[in-house]
């Protein structure tokens, strides 16, 4: 990993009703590289992503996706209109940032949900993408969402039982085996009662911390102990996108022809039970210009995977320089 480059420019981009926070670091004349964070709703946080880029070689840009982080308004603010937060809106925000910063094309990076967004962006704007580097690969398909919210409960039965029981006891008509638990939580997290929303966010965060634990050092209460507004915003945006199949129709894996000619490196952990490696494998098989790297010892991220992420950016930059 590289030393984390300091941010030398930042601001808010007005995209009509939303102010999107962006930041820039690294070499002003370097290879433009965009980072897309996870979640949805994870935000840029303390900027750890910057250590994945050589600051002497890359012009590094990133944004807090609408509704989270330092973008405004936050999804948790009264009267927030979730209909204005879809994948199409996020793709338009990315394009607005590219144009505002005077960039012709960039190397697009995405982690977890950010990899879904990076793929969707490349499929919509292939001429603007120099290459893709994706870690903890997702496409947010119906299969993946049902896996992470239902099927993986076979590995964590105690935690999933508590997760499903919370929705069953909420009085919204949900019963396990009859309806999707992600839809039940979407409803709870948009309930008019703030206590209902807060309790649902806590239950969702506890489940999130559990299912990402294998290969990442065990269960850590990262989301459960997060600042309440962040926890609520994260859970609200995740369930909003997941219950709606990420607003991607057709799904990403059904339009991989749009990635033809774009080089890509896919980095995935074998022990990632939250997002099984089959998704990265299917994407790689359908995208001949991609390279798949499976880390046998890690799950949904880890130090070795970040090292591979750093190397992948540098390798693609070498290829672009030829």
C-alpha cells in the first residue's frame, strides 16, 4: 500500500437538489482514477481508499454518493425523496463530476457495491473508461441479494434467526418463507416512527457485521456501533437499492457485451460468504478482457486483497502507457 495522499482539492457539486461532495488527491497531471465506495451509503469515511493509488502517478478522485457522507441532503433528513436516489441518478452524478473536473476518461475503481456501480457506469459510458479495477466483486443481482439476506443464514443460523424475528415481530405482515426479508426491512427503515427505523437499522447492522466476518478477522461491531445517523442512512440506502435489484434492468451480467475492449482486474476473496466467488467468476467468463484474482485466505476484503488492488492499478497504468 502507498502512503495516503492528502486531499488538495474538494467541494460540493450541485446536481439539482443534491450537493455531491467530491475530493481530489495525488498528482494533478497523473492518470485520472475514480474511486467508488461501497454500501450503498458507505461513504468515503476517512479516505483509506487513497492508499490504493500511487500518489505520484495517479490523479485520484472520489465522491460521496448522494444521500450519504458529506453529500447533502442526507437520506436521514426529514422529507428526503428516495425516488431521487437510484443507480441512474448516481451514474449521472459521476458523469457530472467527470465533466466538472475536465477529465476525458478515467480508470474506474470500485469496492463491493462500488464495483456494481463501476460496472454500470462502464456499460453506460464505455468511452469514458480506461479500465476497471474491482475488489469484492458484486453485480447486485436478485441472486446475490437473496443470498446475502436469506441463503447465507444457513452459515449463521442464530444471527439470521434474530434478524428475521425482528422483522416478523414488527407487525408488518412479514413471515419467513413468505416474502423477502430485504423488502420487510426496506419498509421498516422508511416507517414514519423514528423508533421503528432506529431499531431496524440496529438489527440490519448486526446482521451486516455478522455475514462479513469470515475471512476478515471475526465479527466486529463496525456497523452496529456506528454513529446512529450513519447507521440509519447506510441501512436505509442498502435496503432501498437491494429491494429494487439495484434499479438495473437488464442486470449487469446480461449486458457484458458493453464491456468489450475495456481491460479489467477482478479481486475477490475465496472466503467471502457474503458475496460468493461465483459472481466474479461469471463476470470474468462473460468479459474476455478481464483478469480474475482469487485470494484463497480472505473474505470481503483484507490486507492481501488491498495489496492486490494497489498492484492492479499500477499494472493497468503501465498498460495504458504503452
